[in-house]
């Protein structure tokens, strides 16, 4: 069993992101993190992998380890998926074969800032920097004819972002390539994400504290777009206005 990353960003709630001027209320994107789980088992030759029948929780476990406390936050491998409800954990359902004949199966889980943990003592948990995400798979018929358990784990971590532009000097009315590098915003390794231009603030001697989503600026694309899925690098081209802002 394997997770798709060794380090995941920490999930954040809507309005947790601040605008470029440090305003706490302007950004409404929620940072739910997607973890992909892969199981390789040549004993399964169909196009799906299940470990239990419908109505019973799968035996593949997803756990969050916070210091000395371990909470199961999801199961996988049942014949059907199910959302978390009360003391019942989220069930991710059957795993799908990534390519015919490979016996490699995968599923994904969305991990939120407030994550249900079923019948655990707190009913919900909040992943923090330094916490560990662990997945567990029980092979009931290994090559020795017995049972063995496989694990993989990754950490949640916060990284320092950086912002850069492509030139030191610009002419008013020219284009400025804005690049934001922040692995904390790379929430899903299979999706190219985007964020509102209000993450970036323009500050000059002529006009201070203008967010780049203001009408005086134009950007193409109109949001900070990830340069490739799983890069954590976001970019746009902004035209510097001739009026309103300056040197």
C-alpha cells in the first residue's frame, strides 16, 4: 500500500487564507487535501478491489496520528462507498484498477480541516503540521500462505511560500509575470489548482495597498493558475496600469 506523497499540505478552512494586505476575511477558498491511496496485490485480477461485502466497512484503514493519539478517519475496500454519519466513518468504497491487468488499484480521500473520526473520543480531528497520515492494508493470503499487514505513512507540514516577478524594472502599461511558489496550496497531486488574485498586493509610492483583483489591474489568466499539476507553483501575467498606480 502506498500514499501518493511523502508530505501533504495542512488542510485549511474557508477564509483561513489571508488576502495580500493581510485581511483575514477576503479569501473564501477552502483547502481540502486529496490523498491518493494505491494498493498492489496480484491476488486480485478484476477491475476493482474489495475486502468486504456491501454494508460492512472495508478493512483498509486511513489513520491520523497526532502525538500519542491515533484516530481512524476512513475505511476503504467495501463494495459500496458511504459518507460519514454519526459514529460511522467515511467508507471510500472499492478501489479501481489503474490499468487493465496491472493488479494496481487506487482510490482517493478528501481530508478536511475538520475531519470526522467516527466514534473517536472527540468525534472530529483537525490535522496539524507534524501530524502523520497512515494507511494500512491487510493481505489475508501472502506468498507464505499467511496474513501480513502493510503500512505507508506521510506527514502534514507547512512550508514557506515565495513570491517573485520576472523583472526588476517595468514600464507602465507593460506586462508583469507574477509567480507564487507555495507547496501549501498544492492540495491535490492530480489537479491543477487556481486561486483568486486577491492573494497578491500591489504596493508602490504612488498607490499603496492595491490587491491585484482590483479593476485597475488586468491579468491573463484571471487567477493564479498552477503551472502543472503537483508543482505548487502558481502564475499569471498582470498588466501594470498606466494610471492609478505608479513607480
